[in-house]
């Protein structure tokens, strides 16, 4: 006799995930829950989908079994559903739908199939064979249907149209998902939290948030995912594939939604703030901006309890605590916490300097140089109102107010506000490393700014100029001392 499983009592938000994890850890509970899940899905399916009408030769409302449609030539009839077929082989293949027979099995993973053709297609997942290639971008595919759908990225073809709102889609599956947005009924509900879904597949994915199941794994870095589409997007990080390109400037992206965000050539900004009337090209950006006025910071770090208004900033912050650096350089294997940091680092190997200053003609691998000329400092400290040209400099400055020292030396446990201070400390105190050397006299230094100061003794360059008497200096500290002589004169004359 099967034992009834008893679900854990509803608890506070903080303990709910832990209690469900313990609950699902018992195999009997998991089996019972999944059994109930499938029974509910079947019940809901029969409740929401009208039974399929069976046509016979004597009674066929649609007329599809008339001789005009070629039914006279289909001599082989299914005894279960009365559907007719032209050949005995097709009838045998069809009958397996009713019997559940799957005579063709994979010799590698033993998965079984109803049709030989389905087994042949499945085998490509093991062999890696991709016989179909795109004539435009030369990308290869295992299935012809996938190639056909892919081609629509290049042609822009969207053959599937919604009858309600006239919106068009490249795939029928995407249209089917969209149609659900017009139907308020959500027939598939989670047996754990009762959340409703329009699609059974969405419910299956949701169930994994309770079970913690992540069946899809990356072959390169072994990271696991609950959703196959998330794995597909992740793989592009390793392959460098960027299948979505802008038809105007040819910039490419890994995700379709990123391309939609990029479409800035029209200049359209349909979303405006009701408080300060600032406009945005995305609703998500407006939502984030609105939090500046409301002060809302819905994302909280569980380690240091710092709150954030923007989820992407919160995600980057968490990497500081975990130490995770998922992006690695293919040349020197240096790792980074952010993809943007890796892209910047890669230019040190390629020598690429894509940004050219229109004022001084100097080239850079960053866009921030122009603020040297304009004096723009858009980032300001909410405590002391000091302004900065870059967001990173503001973040570092804020830590000086809070006293937060996130970066700790592994040798002597001394902590620092800024990661660059930690790197300098390690080189100077522990490693004795002096990676910066003068090209003229070969004197070596632990820091780049020390080398810059030293090189001015050879070049005679004096970039720091007094605004009162126009006297120039090679070092900023010397200029500061000099400026005090003017303030002393003013005080004595007063």
C-alpha cells in the first residue's frame, strides 16, 4: 500500500525553500508529487480541451474523408480512431501512437523512439553531426527544421500572424505562446505554490525552482541550468556566436532582446517619467529610473545587507563576495567577473583602440576620455556631493565614507577599499615585483603612476599648471604646495 506524502507546512519566506528542499530529498515524496502533478495535468487537459471529433465514412462533418480529398485511395484504416492511410507501413507507424510501442532505441543512451527517422535525428545529439548549413553565415545545424527557422533571422520573414492583434512571428511555437497572453485562463497550476501557467512546458520549468533540478549542463565549464534556452544562451559565451545583427550598423548580439534594445537609430523614446519627464527607449529603463524618485531598492545582498535599485548592479556586487570570475581570456587565461572587463582586457593583446578623441586626436580603448576635455562629471556622491567622471570612481569613493574594505590580502590579511590598492600592496610588500620600467634608463617601479612621474624627469614635461601665475610643474603634489603660497599671500594682504 502506497504511503501518502505529507507536504511541509507553509512557513515564513526565509525558511520555505529549505523546507521544500528537505521534503523533495526523500525519493518517495518526489515520486508522489510527480504522480500528482501528471494526474492534474491530464485532468486539466481534458477539462480545457474539447474531445477530438472522430470522423467515419458514414459521418464526417468536415468532409475531409470524401473521395475528393483522396480518401478513396487510403485503404488502410486505424481500428482505434478510424484515421485512414495510403500504405500499410504508415498505418503501422500510426498505431504505435495508441500502443505506445517504441521499437527503435539509441545504442548510446537507450532512449527509444516510435520511428526510425526520429532515432536517426536523435543520434546527431551524440555524434555532433550538423549536416545543414546556412548559406548566409555558414552556421551549421543538426536539423533541417532548425536551419529553416534560423534563415528567418536573415530574411526577416515572420509567416505566423496573431488573429487577435495582428502581431507576426517567425515561429509557430512563439505564436502559440503569444496567443496565451490573450487568454486569461491559466489551466496548469503548480501543486506546491498554486502558481498558474498557460503552458504545460512553463509549469515543468517552474517545478524545478522547487526541486532544484538542473538537468542541462555546459560541456565546457560544467555549469548546470534548469532551462535549455538558458544553456543555449550560455554556450554563446564560449563560442562567441552572435546571431542577431542590426540591419543598419551591422552590430551583432547574442540575444534577440539585446538587439531590440539596441534599435536606437529611429531615436524613438516612447517611455517618459511622470515626475521629471525624462524619456527612455525601454520600459525597463523607465522602471529603474523611477526608483531614483521613490528611493526603492528592492534587491538586497544577503552577505552585507546592501540594497540596490538595479538588478544588474546587484548581480555584479554579489560576485565581489563569491569571488566568482566566470570570464577568462583565451590568450593569457586571466579571469574576470564581468564580460565587459574581459572585452577591455582583450584589447591589450590585440592593440585595438576603437575610440578616437575629436579634440586631441588621441585614441583609446575606452569612451570616457572625452570628459577630460568637457569636464563633465555626471556621478555625484549623495553624502559629500563630490562629483566623478566615472561610476567606478564614485563606488570606490563611497566606500571611504562607509569604511567598507572588501579586498583582503591573502598573505597578511590587510584589507583595502579599492582592488587596485590591494594589487599595489601585493606587488610592493610581498612579491617585490616591479613590472614598470623606464625605456630610457631602465629603472623599475611597482606602480604605473610612479613610472609616469619618473619619465617626466627625462622628457621635461610639466602638465600641471598654476591658474594664478601660469607656472608649470611635473607633479601634482608640487602644484598643490605652490598653490598654498598664493593663498598665504592673500591671507597676509587681507
